[in-house]
C-alpha cells in the first residue's frame, strides 16, 4: 500500500473555517491519513484560521481530538497524531476586517506550494479572495479551494465566479464536489474508458434507461435552516447527481486531462432538455411527532423538498430515446447510492415457453459496499428443461482488491490533487454555471403560486408515491432501496 503512494511537494495549506464542522469531520482527518502514509513530508504545514481566538496549542488539541473522533478506526495511533499536530499552526483572521492578514502573510514561505482552503459559508468567499489578493497573501501560483454550495442559482454563481476571477485565474480555482473524490465515481471513468467491452454498447441502441439513486437514511436535523433554503434539488441534484449523470453520459475525452474531461461534461449539461413539472416528483418526509421534515426544518409551512425524482433527457445522438431517472432523498429506507444501467432486452427470445429473460443491468455501487454488479440471465441449473433465471456477476472492491486497504475518504484524494495542481476532479466555472442554467427553470416551476406542495412520505420508505408513478407511467420500475 505505502509503496504506491506518490509523494506531493511540500506545501503551506491555510484552512479558513478551521474550527468548523467540515474541517473537524473531514478535512483535517483526511490530511492526517495522508500524512500517516507519508504522502507529504513534515516540511509541509497546515495553518488553521478562523475568527476564534485560539493559540497554536489550543488548535493542536482541537485537531488531535477531531482525529480521535472522526478519523478512521484503527488508523489513529497517538504517536502519529503527535507527529501530525507538529505541522499545525494557527492564525486568527477576520474575513471582513484587517485583523490577522499581515500575520498570516508572515507565516507563509516562498518556496512551497501555497493553498487556501475556504471551508466557510459562501457569503465569505468574495471577502476572503479579495483580502488574500490585496494583502499580498496569495501569489500567482497559489490555489484557492471552495466548498459547496457554489451559488444558489445562476445569477449568484456568476457573481461568485466574477468575484473570484477578479483575483484568481480559473487555473487557480478548485471548486469541490466531494462526489468526484469517491473511488467508485472515478471507477466509472476507468470502467468506461479503460475497457473495450462497454463502449460499443454505451448508447441508446443498447441501453433502455439509466437510474441514478443517492438515497440517504439520515434527515436534516441540525442543519435544517441551511437545508430549507436549498432542498434536494440544490443540495444534491445540481451538483452531485449532475456529476454522476455527466460521467455516465459524456463522450470519451481525448485524454485524461482536466480540461479535456471537463469540456465533455459541460457538453452533457448543455445537451440536457428542460425538465417539465410532470416529469418531477417531490416529497417531504414525515415521522412521529417532532421528527418530521417540518420539525427539523424549523418551518411549519415549508414547501422545500427533502426528496426528488425526475426524468431527464440528454438530447444528443448517443442518448436520444434513453431517459436518465434521477432520485435522491433524506430519511429513506437505507443509505444507498448507485448508477444502474438497464440494457435493452434481446430482440427475439428463442427460449419459447421458458421463463422470461432477466434483462442485463450494470450496477455501479457508490456506497455502501463499493463495487460493480452485472445482472445476467442464465439457465437455472439442474433438471426441469430449459428454464432461465437471473444471476449476478458481482465484484465488491473490498473483496476483490483487499490490498487496496481501508476505504479512502473522498476528501483525501481531492486535497492531494489540489497540492499536485490537478483540476480534473474539480468543477470548472462554466460547468457550475451550466448546471444552474439547467436547474433554475426547474426550480422556478415549483416556486410559482399554486404549484403543488411536496408529497409527504414516511421515514424509512422509498419516497413518495408520485416517484413510483413517474416510473410506472413509462412501464419501468425503480430498483429497491435497502432490499
Ligand atoms: C452534501 C449534502 O453535499 O452531501 C448533504 O449537503 C448530504 O445533504 C451529503 O448528506 C451526502 O454525502 P455522502 O458522501 O454522505 O453521500
């Protein structure tokens, strides 16, 4: 395992929002795990920054505790934690005022990679970008990393892009969509573009439809205020599901370089047909008293969706006639994410009288149990004539590739790519804007007066009935969640 690690150059990483939830749960433990496998050397430094008046020792304690709380089991040795916190420093900075900027500048070294990670609310992005530039903290080679949400609609995303581009070139900007850091999502590209088996079949002649599901079992308690302003469409579809759709539908790029890959993704988004409201099902979970979406959102009159399903058409030669059905929601029966590619049935069944052919389905499982399954039809073994049955060719990565070790968190890969200067797995500005340009009219459709409210669904179910109807209408069925 360790021998496969490609070390990155030494860096100074400034983490804004260093005491926040995302930093403690994801970013700092991810850095720790990559330090443990010696992907970066002790010459690198992580400088925490926020408005909190902590000193270095206080920040070191906070990070050590975050690793114990959120690091991966069995991987958090105290000696390693002790070595890791030696890399840390802390500078209190006021994003909107003068405090701290000159001190921050004096902490940074000229001869190492410089990256600024903004793990803060998007309203602070323009202020921080502008101070980094006006105080001379950023250099022309520095990288700036931004967390979602990247805009609330097209206009706000455009304004954000413009504010960033006043100070940074596009080649310096890393917009994170953590789904792109997931192993199986990258595997989708390997599956499609490193195998010759699938590409000839990867089109509407052979594929009947595609189902993309990101089901979550948790609700929105604890972040209801943010979520209620977003809903499933803004929180998940415009970004994560859109990325999954793009990687499934895109043309093979000429090479695996950042702009070649992102050019192809933008073409997919631009080819999406507008989605009409009758091709959408929205839902809101309900639970026992005090435990429904409306309680968690803190807004008894909320019309925000915690579930959405939709039928999406990609209007190009490859996909015309093959719908993509997207579905995501909170408080569903299980946490399960997958892309299921349904191939068309054989044109003629020679097994007259035999039980039906079980259509081929290629399932790319993102979580849990990352892996790939291909459903096939085989002869039911034993006596009884030529009977057919369905059987799976199944590959779970953990079983097939045990030497690959513990599951990596998506952030590990993405942060190392920032240091390497590789933007392939980050969203380009035009890509984000294209996704909003597609999403905005859809959202406008249900924010009009008189538009139907989201349909209630029970916690632990597969979503509202309208979602099932969306499929039944087309003589299709969703794959089960948690079955
Ligand atoms: C985030 C959303 O971007 O992704 C959350 O804001 C969601 O609402 C999360 O729960 C899902 O990520 P994952 O990696 O757990 O599938």
